[in-house]
């Protein structure tokens, strides 16, 4: 049987939450990582049968997908990680979209030519976003209830980015810190986290002024 293939750059980026889901469900897949600045991806890009050639991509037999959220939705439905009840599914859909915005806010700052000018003001605004996530999580174990869903991997990844960007951010949000630790310590993810395949850095592509390469922070 041919293994599914997940293709992306050799960094975390928009793909890491997909990797988490696959490892969590013990899917035997090929983690195809393309080196930045080399031609391998550009040579393969239009030869994979993808409708919209891009990274990440996921090929599972006749299923050929791009777009990270589309891949996550497909896998979540296939492996039962998209919520069990209508109420849970609504929370999942809402968290998915909010998580995408949450990530893009950070990315827009770190790729800006005005990064140094924007940084301090952005840090001051972070409690507003974190308060919303704190209230949404409430006293729940995970975002949709007692079971892990795919959006937990998305939000964990975003929280980890913000932790690396501004390590003091969790000081005033103990419930989010505990939630972050809960995902990080899931038994199903430990083999991946402790493997040589898992890359904790870089977060973004090389255009980013933070997380785009160089030496990682000491609190990685």
C-alpha cells in the first residue's frame, strides 16, 4: 500500500499542525520536506497532479489536496477529529477561522519592513487577543470539549509561536499556559517531538525578521 505524502518546506510554517494530527493518529506517511532555496520543489510543482499547485500538499491515493486548512479538514473528518456534536463542530469551525487570523496577525508584523517600529506596539496589544482565547477556552480541557480536535493543533502551534516571540505573554494567562502544556505533553506526540525529524525552528520563511532563521531563542 502506498503511503500518503505530506509535502512542505523544511520548517514549521502552515504545515506543522497537519504533522501533529498525522502523528497523533499514528498515520504512516511520508513527510516530504523541501529545502529552502533549492530547485526541487519548482521542478516537481506542476508534475504532481494538483489542482492548485502549492505547499503544503497532501496526496492520499486519488486524493490530492493543497491549502493547509483544506488538508486539516479532510484529515479531521477521516479520523474523527472535527467534533462529535453540532455544538462541538460549531466551536471547531469558529476556532479554525479565528486561529488563522491569530497566526496572520503575527506573521504580518514579523515580515514587515517596519518590524522594529511595529514590534513594541504589537506586544502591547497581545493581551486583547489572549483574553479572547482565554474566555473561549473557559475551564474546558480542549477547545471543543474533552476530546482533541484538529483546531487544538492549530491553536497550540499559534500559542507556541507567540510564546517564542514574547515569552512573558503566558504570565497573565495561566489557563492558556496549562492548555499549551496539555497539547505539548500529549503522549501520542512525544515520539515525534523527540525525533530528529521534528523541527522547532524556523517558524516562517526567510523573509521574516523573527522566526525566519538564524539562531533560535534560548526558550525554544
